[in-house]
């Protein structure tokens, strides 16, 4: 079994990809499944993953990603999006799915349905955006160790021009908005950052245990 700490020490924010390699279909499916299995508040999954393989589309996004070369040299560009409609319909969809998967009547789930709807409906539109964005970050951080354990490189990016991503990918029409991107591929032997030691604060500086 792959050691998770060794994998996290191995990973870094890859800057230069090896364009002779491509992430396999099997590995990509496993990455997608890891996204799907990510946790979220109330389990309502207010997100969608856009997987971009098309080179022209990747090329068109570079200038809206501060010209970072990982965007169009990667094997696949993962765009993590939030739902722009956080409402009763989303909760209904989840309750329907829970009822189906767990073979439980909707009547038995009504208490949970009302609890979630009450919370969601009390939020302003700004807070709904904040809420759904935070959930997308949970999914993003779930993918990074999965990729590391599979020895697939990545570079998480939140510094993008979201409005242009949304326009190019027609996200508004899909009731979505981009939050972050994750280019994936394999590191190049020429990437100098791969050889640098990882710099992290000591355990005592970042961890406090209250017994």
C-alpha cells in the first residue's frame, strides 16, 4: 500500500509537464470517482467537475489564467465549479437519491429534508455563494492526495479570471460558476521545482493538541 506521507512529500506544485505522457483513461476515471466521493456540508454536493481534454479550449483559457503554461500543457484540465442555484430543488434531488440508494421512504427523511431546507433558505445569495465555494474547496483538497498517491502531478490554481472561464465554458447557462482549476499530468525532468526540498513550518508551530 502506498504510504500517504511519502506521497505528500513526493508531490509539489508542478510547473513543467512532460508532454510525451498522458494520464490514462483508467486513472482519469479513478480521479473522477474520487471527486464524486468527496464530502460536503449536508452531503448535498453543490458542485460539478468539468474535465477538459480539448487542446483548443485549453489554449483559450491560458490568458485568463495569468499565462501559466500548465493550463495548456497538461494532459487534462480539471475545472471545479460551484452550483449557482442553491435551493429546495437541490435538496429535493439529494433526498430523492438518498431514498433510492438507502431504500428509505421520503417520509422517513422528511425531518432531514426540512432541516437542510431551513438552513439553505435562511442564507442570503452572497452566503450561498460562499457556502458552495467552500464545499468545492473540500473536493479540491480531496483530489490532491489521491493524485499524489497515484504519482500523478498537479498544480492547484485559484487565481484565474472566473468570469472568462464561465464565458468560454458556457457555465452560466448550466447554472455553474468556476472556482478553481487543477491541471494534471506528469512532471518533466527539466522542472527545477521537482528537485527542491519541501518547506513547511515545524509541527510545533502549526499543531496544538488539547488533551
